[in-house]
C-alpha cells in the first residue's frame, strides 16, 4: 500500500476590558476544553474567556433587528471556544493580561463563526452547535451575508491590533477560502488524493489554529522563536485533530464519542480512511475484497443496515489503523515543535493537548 505523506520535518479600536482577577475557586480544567492542569492558569484563562464571551456579544450586536438576531445565532449557541482559548493560552508566554490578547481571541472566534455560516450553506448542514443552522432559519442568502458581516467585524477589530496582525488574519482567511475551494472542487486528474486532502486540512482547519496561537504569543510580546513554535504547533495539531475525527467517524460507538459514526461515509465526504483505500485499490496489491469494499462505500448508504455493514468492514481494514498512525504522527510532530518554549504550565498544556489527540485516535 502506498504510504500517506507524513508530517513535515520539525524545524526549530477599543480594546476589551481588562480581565477580572482570578477566581479563588479554580474551575474544572476539563471544562475549558483543553487539558490545563495548573489550577492558577486554568482560573486565569477561565476568567479571561468570560471576558471574550462578553466581548463577542458586543462585537456582533447590531441596531438592525434582522442582522442582530442572525449574527448572534451561533454565538448564542455556544461552542467550545477552542481557538480563543488557544490565543489566551499562548498569550501566557508573555504578558497574558495585555489587552490585545483578549481582542485577538475575539477576532479568531469571529473569523471561525463567520466561516461556519458559509460552510453550513455549502454543506447543507441542518444543525450547528446543537441549533438549526442559520440558513435553515433565514435562508442561504442571509446566512452568507451574515458570515460576510461577521468577517467585516473581525477585520475592523484586528485593524486595531496593528499591521502585522492584519496581515496574519488576511492571509489566514485566504487560506481558509482556498481550503474550502479545493475541498469543493476535489483533486485534479492525476493529483495525489491523499496529499490533496492533507493540504485541504492544513488550509481549511489548521491555518486558523496556527493564527490563533501566533496572535496570542505575538500580542503578549513573546520572543519570535516562541511565536514561530506555537504557530507551527497549531498547523500540525490542526491536521492531527481532523485525522482523529476521521477515525472517530468510523470507529466510534457514538455513545462514548458524542459523534454519530458513519456520518461522513453516508454523505460520501472524502476522509482519510476512504482515500487510503482508494489509493490501495489503484495499486497492484489490491484484492477483490478491497475493490468490493470501495464499491460499497461509493454506493447507497442511506439505510442504517447498509451503513452499519460498511462501517464494520472498514473498521476491520488496515486503512483505519493507518489513519490512526497518521493522526498520532501529526500529533507527535506538533508536540515536537514546542521545544523552544520554556518549561512550565503553558508548554505542558499544549503537549498534553497533542497527547489527547493521539489518544483520541487510538
């Protein structure tokens, strides 16, 4: 079987209000969505994340009734706030209380939410964050325009953070658009489908994680080597996250992961196990069983019986183990990028998050 590409070699306006003092009762670190085991750090981040949430509501507010309701829709629905949390965490490499750090956290979440409005239209997704998608409530045109408006709000806010932040955010959004474009159009004839998919993951998902990490460290005044390190970490951990998600789409029980198994298979969304199988079928080593499984996956999986049967066969195939190995390799490569960071709770939290992703795929 032709191997999938491995992670690249490691190389070494008005600001939001100041965060309140840390609580005397530190929150459960798992509630933050990242393994932050240092209680003082967890408390500071939880308090600052509350400030971010308040600033997000203020940032999307509009005097126009329709614009206000539609733009608040996904913010009110909640979400993990992982990207702003990453910004706040890497801000701890310098002055984490610097007002620009909180503003940057707002910017990255506004950018993420703006992209979700667009993604849900393109994917015809009925639900987002446990609520009906905006296009299901107001229609495609309103959802697209609200996404554009939220990105405009993010752009206005990042403009207050300086030209370096503006350039980073604009290049990141360009990459996110290219990732969505290439995912929509698929690989060119003769293009390596696995390499194409990894590039889509890097552009569509990992680029914003990288920018989130960079902005926090940069605006907190961290040394350049540390800014570059967390940026590279974000790139690789973003790919690892999606590869682990690809494993869960096949291997999870649903009850334990919270993810309905086979969702991507049923919709014929390309994921790494299927792409590896397709690559294998094109090789001389393919068997009749391999070819029959691929034909099944390309066929009608609308019934639960057909989907469950396909899942059982794919779970037993070597491509699922290979996808697991890829997720682990990308997670380890992400952790290796953290060498320039000083020892302490920030580095430890990032390393543990990479390990969580590796364990998630196992």
